[in-house]
C-alpha cells in the first residue's frame, strides 16, 4: 500500500466535499487504512466491484455504524434524557437483520418474498399514480421567483410516493412524513438536543405501532400495497408468516431507499442543471437525454456514498493484505468518479456509453431491489420539471448549497432556486 499523507476522510469538512480526497486515494492508495476510524476504505471502481461480488469474503453482516452513532449520541445526553430513551427503547420491537445486512442464502430468503413488488408490470401500472404526485408538486411552483427546491419538491414527492406504495392511510400521512424523515436523519452527523433525541425516539416507537397495526389489518383485509404483500408473505422453509420485527426491518429499508436516496438524487440533479444551464437546453431539446442525465446524476453524486463490509477470512485486495474480522468501507461515491472506468468523470456526459454501470445502486446480489422504482420517479420527475419551458437557476440572494455531513448518505438539506 502506498504511503500517503493522512486523510481524515470522515471528518465533517471532507464528508461535505469528498471528491479530491477520493481522487487522491484512488491514485495513491485505493485500499487505504483510515486513521480516523481504523477501517480500510476502498475507492477504485474495479476493487469496489470485486469486493461487492465476493460476498463470501466481504460479508454484509454488519450494522455497527448505526449502532455506534446511537451509542455516541446516547452517551452525550443528560441522565434524564438517557432515562427517557431507555424507557422508549424498552417498548420497541427488536429489528432482526433481513436483506441489506445478510449474506446468501439468508439474504435471498427475504429478497425473494418482495420481488413481486418490483416486477415490470407492477412498476408500469404505478406510473400514472407517480406522475400524479409529481404533477401536483410542480403545479405548486411559483410562476416566477425563488423556492427551496428540497422542501417544495425533492423531499415531499418521494415521500408521498413511498407512502402510497406502502399503503399508508391519508389520515396518518403527516405523522408518517415526520417519522420517516426523522428515521433517515439518524444516518447524519448533525448534533441533536436532548429534547430532539427523545422526540425522534418516540416517533420511531409510534411509527412501529402504526406499521404493526397496518400489518395486522392487511392480514384480515389485503390490498394492493407493499404492507399487504409483506403481511401475507410466508417463509416456506419455516412455514410461517414474517414476524413483526422482520417486516419492520424490510419496511425500514424501503423507507430509506424509497425516500431519502431519491430525494437526494432530485436535489443533486437540480443543482447540476442550475450550475450547467446548457444541460437544461439539451434536456428540453431532446427529452430522451433525461435517462442518461439521471444515470449521470446518480454517478456524480451517489445518494449512498458507501457501505461497510466485514472481512470473513484472510485475503488480499488490490495488493493489500486484509485479516479476518477487519472492516472495510466500499465508497461508491469514489468508484463512480474513477477515470479508469468513466472518462472525464467529473462532468455530465449525455453521450456516455454504459452510463448505467455506475454503482449508486450497488451491484451483484445486493443490487438495490428498488432501483427500477427510483429510476421511474427520477425520469418522470425531471421530464415534468423541464416541461413547459421552465428554467432554473440558483437564487443569487442565498448562499451556495452544501451537502449535509453523513458517513453513509449524501444529500442537500436545502437548495434555493429561481424559476423562470
């Protein structure tokens, strides 16, 4: 492994602007032992892809980042807040590993149950409903003037669509929106007050109660929604329904994948258009370019920047020896800008060949099962955003948008644009 200056890849400033650090690591130490977290960071496309596909050596059975972040937050709280948090936690249903943090064959046991949700016919049949949500949000845009695109479109549209797909009753939508947003926020580094920690914990408990109630109701009266399918799915090898904990685990993954990551892609795509007005011309002149633009947005600003893997046996990767028990972090955001795979990787290329080879959705057995749904939303969304000759530019009266620091996700908390 090459000797390189210490890169604090996971400090706040670098998490907000990681791409120069990624480039240095790809060139000088693509398998890099990070001094701030004591894990190996994998940044080159071919090595990330190699590790993703070798699930026997690089295991997905690890969720320590979320546990550790919760422990740190808990330790900083006052004794009174800690007592409240313990009480709430005592009422929570334990969440077992299901898809994201399992390996074969257990991973497929669960994934096969939800494949029905993502067949082409079901996705196509949902297109009109998705388009209706998008059109409703666009209709609320100001004819001229400034808006926070994240609050006006990027956050509420995917949230409404995933709520429809899950089957959340309209009467519960305001609560669901708040609880789902709080759940995704747990992956960020924003410090929280004790009051906010308790509020989010209570929201998580109340969301569990809502979802469990809906599961029980859908077993009695199934409908055409995700909760109904999960409520009535059975693990054939054990001849039983999924437990409430298993269903909550799968639904939690759908929430983050179906809401937070799609919101992120909408935000970064809008920023790219504002910073490169010629893109708006090219996309409006030829709407067929939108599909490649979506892939390029996902490549340049991967909503999931990286995920951990646990080394199960002594091995080597990129010439670096890794011991069993070692933790590695696969950085999709770095691999997606690897010039060895993508010529001129730091710009949008609407003529890029094999643009879909980007790793924003992962690869192999853990390729994001909801990728077709996300692509549907993004393609329909950007087409509607650019319809009727709308033009977008950054609001000069606001500061430049900045990413929110997170080990895993990459999103824009706000994006002020002017619509003309």
